[in-house]
C-alpha cells in the first residue's frame, strides 16, 4: 500500500473514531444527509472556455494531486487516472479510488460535468450516494466554479481506460453513511483573482490539500483544528511515514526564517534550507510544477498565519521516493 493510501485510510479512521460524537451533531441536522443539488455550471456561467482543459490539467496534476490516489500506479502519479488503489480497514471495508477516465462502463464516461463537479466538491456520486471521505471533499469543497469545471473538462478529455473498480464497503460504513457522514457544503464559487497574493494563496493551499496534512486534528470528532491551521503534527497516526511540518511563521519551530526563495527552492527540489530531503509522502514532485507566482501566493498566505510554536521532529530514516 502506498503512503498516500495509508494517509487516506488513517484519516478516515480518525474521522470515524469521532462519529459517536457527530451522531449528535447530525441528529441536530446540520446537513441532515440531504442530497446536494447539481451545480448550475456551464460554459456560459464560468466565462471564457479557452484553455479550460489546460487549466484542468494543471489543477489535477500539479495542484490537487488527484494522481496521488487515482493513478493506476500510485508510484507514477502522472500516469493514467484509471484508479484501483485500495483503502481498507474494518470501519470501511475496501474502498478503491475510482477510475476517472471517460470509459462509459467503468469510468466517468456517462457522468455529466456537473455530476463530476458535485463529486469533487460535495462528495456525492452520480446517484447522489455519499463517497468515502478518503476522497478529500472536505477541502476540495473550496474549489471555484471555473476550476471545478476545468477539472471535469480535463477528465473528459483523457483517453478512456477500461478498468472496473469494485468497492466492498462493509456494514459499519453503510450505517455511517445513513446516520453520521454528510456531504460537504460548496464553499467555492468565485475564488480571488489569480495573482501572487496571500488571498489567492489561501485558496490555492486549500485546494492543494496542504492543510489536510499539515493541520493537527483533535477533539472528539478528530476534525482538523482550524484554530491551528498549518501548525504541523508531531504525533500523526503511526502509519504516516513522515511528520507533517509546522508551516506557520514561527521562527523556531515553523518556517518563520525562510525567505520566499527558500520556500520556492524547497518545493521545487524537495530539499529544505537545512539540507534535509523531503519524504515523497509530501507531494513536492507534483507541486514543483506550479508556477512561481502560484508558489509565491502560497508562501505569502502562510506568512499571514499566526505563528504557532509547535515542535515537529523529523522522523528518522524516512525512505526517499
Ligand atoms: C486522498 C486520496 C484522493 C485524492 C487526493 C482524490 N481522490 Fe477522488 N476519490 C478517492 C477515493 C478513495 C474515491 C472512491 C470513494 C468511494 O467510492 O466511496 C474517490 C472518488 C472520486 C470520484 C467519484 C467517482 C465514482 O466513480 O464514484 C471522483 C469524480 C473523484 N474521486 C475525483 C477526484 C479528483 C478530480 C481529484 C483531484 C481534484 C481527486 N478525486 C482526489 C480518493 C482521492
Ligand atoms: C500528503 C500529505 C501532505 C500534503 C498534501 C502536503 N504536505 Fe507538505 N509535508 C508533508 C510531510 C509529511 C512533510 C515532512 C516531510 C519529511 O519530514 O521528510 C512535509 C514537509 C513540507 C515542507 C518542508 C518543511 C520543513 O520544515 O522542512 C514544506 C515547506 C511543505 N511541506 C509545504 C507544503 C505545501 C505548501 C503543501 C500544499 C501545496 C503541502 N506541503 C502539502 C506532508 C504533506
């Protein structure tokens, strides 16, 4: 199993661990398990369609790292997105990353673009059935309309690959879907204009899933601690091959002393200013293809965070990828 698959299942395990508590919240009826209406997205509402597929490729391959889970071979996240990677545990059964290529029988060939967008942002499949929260709709719900449509357009443009992907969800997961888990609310819409600004960096780092790994989780529901966004996690689940670093501007325990050039160099080369190589669990090999301005935006956003002192020791002897 790849480290990414361990990430997914461990995250999910932590979500489920808190479900007794969320039962109450669900009963109160935040979302009530209701279905999310299909988004009214069309090329007329998102404006200019020129370059839509190209933008989608950029988001899928370099920003939201879909291939980390959906690639046929997870060691090659840039390969065909025909899925198959299994995530298994007793709370879930076996859930496999879906085939995202447009094959009509085994992939997304028969899905509308609006259905794909809803799956990404809200976590419902084309029948309105809730997807396992391994699929990170918790963060992808922030994706703007145009980017989400671009992603759907890119997936539709791929070469169809025939690959049946079968799930074997267990009863625990079935019950959780009925009573406790619910779709994410769309936060997207119109993101800030693309520019090397903290504002855009905030958007980008969310849809790039940086916060998913770099934010500690806690409390009964093991929800991400949004008061400590990017504070790192010194005691992640044991399956994590590396400890997600503190990315807040704390000078001692975070990246407060890093210049913008340090940050860009680290994301591009996978080597930090101390000379440590980053474990491939950190998807720098994908992120390194982001433009300078996009990486700058993320850096500038991270500078606006409150510095949080949180020592995150590097795990020793991490294999490199
Ligand atoms: C952390 C792993 C992970 C990442 C990253 C991820 N996904 Fe998923 N995704 C999954 C898993 C696992 C499923 C299957 C969930 C299920 O069947 O309940 C899934 C399901 C889906 C589905 C539903 C397909 C179907 O046939 O039901 C779509 C569409 C999808 N993902 C698109 C994307 C896109 C696009 C991206 C990047 C923007 C992405 N995913 C990123 C793990 C991931
Ligand atoms: C799949 C989980 C994951 C995701 C997603 C992720 N990271 Fe990381 N990141 C890590 C881990 C784990 C480490 C520590 C690697 C090590 O110790 O070798 C790390 C290390 C880093 C470092 C080096 C910090 C240091 O002190 O050496 C930076 C910078 C960083 N990540 C930035 C980001 C940014 C920016 C994003 C989003 C664009 C991101 N990460 C997304 C897991 C992740």
